[in-house]
C-alpha cells in the first residue's frame, strides 16, 4: 500500500530515480507520481519500464519520463540526467536506487567482476550526485537519497563486492553531506532490510527462509517495495529539512 501522506512541496518537483523501473524503484516512481512530482527514472529494462509508465499514468494522470540508461556508462548517465532536467526542470530530488545484488563466491571473484559490480552498486551514486549538485545549488537546495543496505551490517556472507559497495555508499553519503550542506543540499541514505520484490521471490525466497527472516523482525510482517516509499518521501520533503548525513535503517526491527 502506497503512503497516504501528502507533501505539498513535492507537487511539481523534478525528481530523478535511478533503477526506477522495477522492484523498489518502481514503487518509488509511483510514489512520487502520486505526490504530483515530475518523475524521471533511469533503467536498462525497456519493456517493464514502459509498462510501468503506462500503469502509473492510468492511475495518477502523470506519465513518468523513462530514459533507458546503463548506469555503468557514466557519460550516458550524465546525459540522461541532463535530459531529465531539460524536460522537467532543475532536479531537486535525486534517489540513487539502482543496484545489482547478485550472489558470488570469493574464490571465483575476478577483477573484472569486482569492477563491474562496483560500477553498478557504488560509482553511479557519486556521479549522479555530481551531475545534479550544480542545479540544486542554483535552486537553493535539494535532497539526495542514496540506497544502501543492511546486508553489510549483518555480515551477509554471499556477496562481498555488493556489501563493500553498500558500506561505501554510507561513507559517500556522509562525505557529500559535509560538502554540500552549505548549499542547503541534504544527503541521506536508506538501508532496507529484506524487501521482497519479484526478483527476490524468483531467485532466493523460500517459505522457510522468509519465515525465518520475519521471525527476526520486531514487526512480524513481510516487507514489500511500497514500505520504502514513505521513508523516501519523508527524506525528500521539507519535513526532514534539518536531517542530513544520516542512514535510516528500514528493516522491521532486525537491527
């Protein structure tokens, strides 16, 4: 269920979401559209993204702007961000959501695998922020929200490159917050627990593993992508105007 809270300042705001075509990103795209925001999102999956745009438009009257982009290509990433600003106006909310949580063995990890993994899970966060910061500065401020993960906090054993990237996002968030705070640009991170997306169900969820995880949560319910919408809207809105350099853990109370 999407958040029912309305933030008037997000109505008409230019918002950019990376990885906004599926999973958590799709819920965020819909969530900002329901606020009346001018939403642009980057994704590599064309068919699913177009379907999302059509559904969101039918339900909200607002069609998100889909820009097919491989975030590993920094030049393409910057070009798409520039295009979003050209169509929707200066971007004042950036959500760095794109990620690739593939499991991998330490023994089989190559330099090429490591570099590719980091080019999806960490590097785009930095260069997306670099691309939007000048416009936010001219606009008098903005909000950058970086998705990290609780995986590196719970010693997840199956994806060392991914968890390294997710820890790095926290450091990047704090460094950018210190750098950009003087320009009224807030930079925060969200660390989800196990959010059960279609991808998770297809690849890793079993009845037993899900029950065991929910048992660790204080709130005994399955987390879904919509559960990330409220926290992101809060961090994007003026309700959090003095909140920066923080990591908000949304995991049902596991930690």
